[in-house]
C-alpha cells in the first residue's frame, strides 16, 4: 500500500495544512496519510494550544487517516533530532512510503543539494568562530555557510527550508528507502501575525491571544474554530504561570546538568533568574540573550519539568520499538498493523519510563485532563 507521511505539529491545524494533506495524497498517489505529530508540547517548548488528542482529531477531520505521536525527547530538542525522530518513525512503516513536507523553496533538488553539503573541518572551524561571537547555533551555522555558499545560506534563512533539509539529512543518515516530496507552502511565513487566506499557525495563535475570532475563522477548519471560540487564551496563559510555580517549587530537587539541552553555565543562570522572577514571562525575559533563543530556553525549561535526561547520543542511536497512536479514521483501522513495531493505543500500555507519560502528566497538571486512549474519528 502506498502511504504518505507528514511530520507535523498542527498547533493549530489551519487551511494550509489541510491543503498539504490533500496534495500529499494527490502528488504521491497514496491511499492513506499517516501524520507523525508532536504531543502536548511543541518544538518551541510551548504548551500546545490544544491537547494532542484534540489536535489529532482535527487532523483526521482534515484528511489524515492516522495520527501517531512524535515522543517528547524528539520534540523538545533541535530541528536535527526533531527530524530524525520523525523520519525514524516513518521508516518503521511497511510498504511504499512518501515523506511529504512543506518548504519555502518548493524545489526538492536544491534542498537535496544543501542536505548533501559536506561539513569539513574548515567549515566547523568557522562555526566555532561564529559561536564565540555570542550567537546561537542556528545563526552561527547560517553565518558560516554564507562564507562557503551564499545561495545555500539564504535558503536556510527560513524555518520550513531548515526542517526540510534536516528531513533529507535524516533520510540519508539512516539510509531510508522513503521517497521525499516537498510542496511550496502557502500563505504567510512562520513569523506572520496577521490574517490572510492561509494564515500561519503562529498567526492564528497570535489572533487567539488578541481575541480576534473573526480573523481566526477564515484560516481554520470549522472544528478548530469551534475550539478557539469556546476556549479563551487566558486559560493557556494561566497554564504557563502554573508551570512557573512548579519550576520554582522543584528546581532545587533536580540535577540540571543532566537535563537535555542544558549548556554549561545555563543551569546557574536559570536558578538565579527563578529567584528574581515573579512570573513565567519575566523568567523567560531575564534568561533571554543573543546566544540563547526563546525557543531554546522554553524547551529547556519544559525539559527540566519533565526530567528529560536524553542526550544527543541517545537520540542518535535510539530505536523505535513502539508507536503511540493518537487517532485513526474509523474506516482505516487496518493502519494499526502498518508499523514494523508495536502499536500502542492507550496510555496504560506505555512503558513506565516513557517520557510521553511525564509530558502528559505535566500538561494535565497545568492545563486540563486529557484522554488516555486512541480516538476513533468519523470524517
């Protein structure tokens, strides 16, 4: 069976995502679409606007046939490991698989050329020099690349192109037989904050926080609009303050040096900033520097709260021995046997050591209780 796979967050699902799902089917000739989606926290380290089961249900109503979870250790990290985790799960699907991803470029060959760029010792030396200037890794990488190939550097100035290249690198790294396919994204870019026919997910979140329901309505499916209409943004904002309280209460009981992503010295900065801050927003502002992006800081704070001790080597070598199914279209239950590993459909069957359980417990503590089992959705 031909299957199209999309690695996603759908935070929230918008009309551009629905278009992507339909094109993934059309362009690949696939019979089914499986989405590999982040759970209750996103790659930016933020609480998702809606829990993972709600967002998975939206995806099914938007045209997907199954949604499985990308575990937190692959979500709350850099684009490299986000992509590697998603590709590893996709590679566990039996049959003829196409990985479909959006990009600003829309040109697969250009993205493949960038993914094949050889990072030799001279290149790594330039990255180190850029890092010493106080910039984060992503900016340092782009600055170094501009000295070797300006065209590649310009292409990597946009977030979807960056992820697209990481997907292609991951496919090469694991020597996967999956066919890559890219689609030029529609509408505003990631940092867009205003409405148009295809607003970005970040624009929709911004409209939600401003209470602009009319602007949201034109960019999302009806089921998503109904959720935002009934859920005030202050609920989400209040959850961040609960996370702040939990962090302040538990910080002295956690060995920060063992937490994923904690760089030398950051643990002291976090501990000091917590003592001086009165709320979540103030904490992030005090921590923010030119070198540490907000996304890195938010991921790190969330990783502390869920005690994520996975390190880069763990993520590089980790095998996929199960997938956690969040939702399936009622006529597509045959997909439960599509994976070459165990499929889990209820939280009680997850391993006790699973980071998924800890992330779910945190989300339930600060936001709301979530379902504990796969959703069967009628489209």
